[in-house]
C-alpha cells in the first residue's frame, strides 16, 4: 500500500515536472517567434507602417494561441505589445506614446491579443471536452455491442445445457431414449460452442495485450492446413477443398498462431457462405513469403463492409444470430503479430477471397533420401 | 488379480468427481487428493499403479510435484493441463510424465490414454510385433508390412517408426525423438523430423494427408496408434 502511494506521488511529481518542462518549451518558442517576426518587421520597416507590423505580430500571437497553453500566449501578447511600442511606435526606443492614434492602436492591440489568447484557449478546451465525451460514448457503444453479442453467445449454450439437464433430470414424464440422445447431443454442441467462444476471448485478450512471444519452429504447412480443415464441423467439411503442393518447403512459423488465424477464416467461411458454396484453400511460397488464399464461390461481401470486416466486434448486418465479430479480428491480430498481412477482396466470378501473407524462413531440407 | 489402483490429484471437485465415476466404473480402485501436499502423501502411503496429476494446483507447482514423485515413483503418471500450454506439457514430459491430457478433455480419450499407459508398465517383456489396422511391424525381423506387403524403408525411417511403435499410444516429444534417432546434437533440428515423418507417412499411411498411425501432437511431438 505504502509503496503504491509512493509510486503514485512519484508519478504525480513526474507529471508536474513534465508539464513544467512543456510550459518552458512553449514559452521559449513563443518568445522566439515574437522576436524573430519583430526582427523581420524591423528589417522591412521601409515597406511597412505600424498598423501592418501590429497585424503581423497579432498573427503570430493568434497562431501561438491555437497550439499553445494560455500562459505562454499571454507572455507573447505582452512581449509583442512592448516591442511594438518600443521599436515601431513614435517616439522610437521609448515606451512613451505621443499621438492619440498610436495610443489607440497600442491599447487595441493589447486587448485583442489578450482576448484572442483567452478565447482560443477556451474554444480548445471545449473542443477537447466534446472530443473526450465522443470518445467515451464510442467506447460505451462498443462495450454495449460487445456485451450484447457476448452475453448472447455465452448464455445461449449455457441455457441449452441447463435446460437439457433439467429435462433429463426431473422431467415429469419419461423421455424416450432417442430424445434423450438428442438432448445429450445438443449439450455437446453447446459445450463445444462455449469452449470455442472462451478460446476466442482468451485469444482476443492476447491480441489486445500485444504480449506475443513468437514460438517459431519448422512446420509442414500442408499438414497444418489439413489439421485446420479437420476441425471444421462435419456438416460443412465436404465444402472445403485443399490440394496440397508437395513441393512446398518446410517454413519457420509459429504454428499455433497461424493455425488459429486460418481456422478463424475457415470457420467464418463455413458459417457465412451459402450451403452449396465451396471453399478453396491454396498455399504457396514465393520470395520469402508464404501466401495462403481462401476463396469461396458464394455471394461475396458487400463492398461497403469489406474494409471493416477485420475490425473488432464488426458484424455484417443480417448475419444472423450467433457470432461475436471476434474471429477475423483475431486472425488479423495474430497475422500481424507474425509481421504478416491479411486482406480480403471480392472475386469477379462471385464470392470472396481472403489472403494471408507471412514472411518465413525456408528450410533447405526437402527430403533426405538416404543415409 | 487385485484391482489396479489410481490416485487423482486435482483441486477441482467436479473434475475429481467426473474422474472418480469413470475410473471406478472401469474397475479401478480410486483415491483422491485436492492439494499437492496431500497428493505426495497419498502417493507414498498407497503406492498407486498410476497417478493422474493436475499441473495447476493451489499449493505446489505441478512440475515440482512431478519431479519429487519421480525421485522414487516408477509407475505411470499422466498429467492434466489447460489448453494451449505446449511448453508446460513438454516440461512435464521431460520431468517424467508418461502422457498428458488437456482440459477440456473427452472421457473416451482419457480412458484410451490410461489403457495404453498402464499396458506399458504391465508388460515387462519387450513387444516383438506391433499390429495396428492393416500394418504389422516386426521388431525382431525389422520388417514392416502394410496389407501383407513388405514396405521398403531406409534405416532412419525404420528406426523412427520402430521407436514410435514401441511406444504405441504414447506421445513422444520432438526433442526425445531427435535425440534417440539422430543424437544429442540434433535435439532442436525439428526439420529432420518433419521431413522423415512426411516420408514415412507416404509409405505407410493409407491417406498421408489424414494420417491414422503417426499422429501429430501440435507443438509437442508425435504419437503412434
């Protein structure tokens, strides 16, 4: 506790010091800007009258007010007023003002500069406040979307399991064996779905934390793709086509990450392409990069959604119940953690094509004939 | 013959209950411990035929228990761990675990692992012929037949297949296989293993893309079945 407090105090001090440094920096820049523009005005004095010099300095102060805090801007305002008076208003090199016009010019100058500094500062504060509020609202909206889809995704299988257990445990009327079996199957499906979603959430938190330690090893990409396909629910399995290229060399990759990324795309394809659509998977290695493409001959993805589908929690409208919008964002996160790229486009012939490209070392060992 | 005895060490009551029901119905004499300390004590006093050990216990680290057990306990230990923890699994296998299961596991899988693990400790005599599906490996004659036909293998291919087959049903880690076949210097050269397994599968598997005999345990090793 004591230590936390200490760190807190230390941090506060760091923040104060930091702000202090920032003010000094802004002050320096402001003073410098005023001096430089004054010198420039002085050098071109022959072409400028006092009014023009005043406007020029006002421009400098106004510009500073847009980006800097109030204190340095006020300093700049007063400094420029003094310079204007001392160097440009007759009599020169004194702070005396003789004629009324110059006196008026000087007082208007200083009031406008101060009012401008204060107003701009207030406007900036307002803007920041509304930006913060917007940001907060956006976070809340995102959070609500997440909660809605998540609670649906988690509670549906839980409801199924509890309901089925209740039915099997204390149904008033005896349930025939085939129906008992059906209930057990429903429970199995629900539990698997729950397990998949929990896995998704854990993966998402890995992506969010950015805490990746790649565990690369030599992998057989064909084997990895086949093992990915085998995890697809049986009713979709025959729609997936993969013709392995026997010449594909061993590549150094993090198998766990890539398999999860690929599975997310395949799972998505199984779920959102029409039932008669086929999904082709292809893998090739060129110039240090492994490219895996997943193409389907379904209906494609509406253009306006194409650029958003890797965003977290993004789901296409009317994409049915179930799904959290996490899968593809996990795929993106994992591929990028591997310094690779993921993209999607619609095919001319219809359907969508996903592509993953990954930088990977290649093994010189292709076959060891004999020893 | 007396019932084989098993010790379950797991801190989660529902998992203990699930394991107890399955194992006692399968004819095992079951004892249970909820902590590492209790597990070590019961293992010493009952000398069970095998131990089912959860790696995530509240009091002592599972790997530590494993090491302590292996100082005197020579029978079967199967570890239970959570998903996606290949490093833990490999460490556990290196620390002397005979096999592993990840939670959530299927009961059928659990029983199969236990059967093959206990069969090992039971048979003192080395197996001479391994038969599975339509494949027959004669370890004395050093021949491999698939569907009655003799398959030609290189000597390294044969050594790898024989090593896997002698440990039928058990997972062998990449490190272990590389060390046994190629030697200590090759322990991290998994590329050799990948190439040879691919070649072997082409020769002995009915469908090399969906292997039935040499199964990949992703990130851990291979299992023959």
